[in-house]
């Protein structure tokens, strides 16, 4: 469980610069006027990929021992309808090896493989010499197969404890051919969650709000989180908010971000429980609006100590990080509290 943690709030200012935008925006974080939660939801991004191989049982077992509150993960669907963990809809050569131990030369669509076929590939090591390896030089290596969501829940059950799950459904309105249909992916993921009776410990998040709309309508007991980003590109188009573009974004299930005074108001009107923005796009005014609307704020992906501390002091409810060990140190949460 998350235990209470008391904070001194310094009169500090933090400036975050948004990326991938021709016009620089400078959101300002001030900790003076925000309501600071007494505890922080420490979320291990993909299990903590700064230290362990992403979306693997090794990573989640490590983060469990570390004492995180939540395992954050991504899911894709195999051709035989099994949810498995993968950030991308394709097996990538930078992360995946074949049966001979060689890194893949070509991408392979997960939706074209059965679970049995997928299990013949190995993960656990970043290909040397890649930019990805340069980003995470301290990641420990392993050799293992890609886990199913069912295996992740089994690990949690066997390990004991009350770790939570933040599961991202990865579907793409701009590229529906990359995955199974978004309705099928959504229903299948919810089915596995229910099979393990993990509804009360799980949040489902997505940039594709169509999946969240379906959950609201068919599975209202589930907690949902709206992932948001303004200045990232997906191919040749911005996603998912697409602020300033004509008409609703295809990612937002009919909602138009330009119709609202803030992203927090948009998320509230949509009916989500959690507002999950990119941390560089989060301002103190946005935090106050979200708090006034009763939204939880869980921001991604924060890896630097000073940014972690200032966001905590500014009043966010949770932080998703590649380095949950550092986040625990900064937040004061630790394994002895659980």
C-alpha cells in the first residue's frame, strides 16, 4: 500500500520545454498554490526499463522487490487473441532476437504470430550500437520470452503484495492495419483482467480514447486514464490531441481538444478518472484545474531527480518513470512501507 508522506513545499519554479514543436512553449510549474497529495503512486515504466529489460517478467519482479506501487506496461494482441506485452505492434531488431540469438533484421507484426510462435523469439537485451542502447546503458540484460498478460498477473499473484497495474492498450487510428481491431483488443484485455479478478487493482490507459469509451460503456467498474500529448508526431501527423487542427482528432473518440479551455477540462468532459500528460506539457495552472475537477494526475515519463521532486511538490498523484529506484528515493516511498 502507499503510505502517507509529508512534504515541505518550496517556493520553486520549474520550466519545462515542449519538444518536437516549431514554436516553443514554456509551461511553468509553481509549487506554492498546489494541493500536494500525501502519497505518490510510483509507477515503473515498462517495469523500469532504465534498469531492467522493458516489459519483461524480470523487470516486474525487480520492481516488485524494489517496492513500486504500480507496474506500467503495454499490450498487443497475437493472431490467436492472446494479450502480450510489447510497446510496439512489431517485433523490432533493436530488442528482439530469433531462435539463433541473432537480432532481427526485419520487423515482424505481432498480430501475425500465434502465442506459440511469439515464444520462439527472445528479449532481454538491447542491440549494441543502437541509439536505444545509448539511452539505457545501465540496463541489465537477460534472456527470456515475451510474456503474456496472463503471465504478468500470475507473477503478481505468486509474489504476493498489492502491486497495481497500469495497462496501456496500443491501437492506432492512423494505422488500423498494425493491430487487431480496437474493440477486439479492448475486450480481450478486459477479459484477462476479469479472469484474474484484478479489476480493483488495474487502470487501463490509452492514447486511443475509443478504447476508453468502450470500457466506460461496457465495463464501467474499470478505472480509465487518458494519455495526452501535444507535440509528438506519429508518422507525419501530430497525435493525440492535434490541437489547432480542423475537426476532432481521430484519437479522441469524437472529442475536439480545441473546444476546451484546457486539456484537463477535456479529460474531465470525456469522463476519465486519471489525466496522464507528458510531463513537459504540464503546467501549474493545468495541475490546479485538474485538481479542481477531481482528476488524478499521473504524468509520464520522468527520469531526472529535480523534475521528479518539483512535480511531486507541485501536486501530481503519480509519476511514471524508467528509474523507479530513483523515484522512490526522491519521493520517500520505499519497500519497507509496503
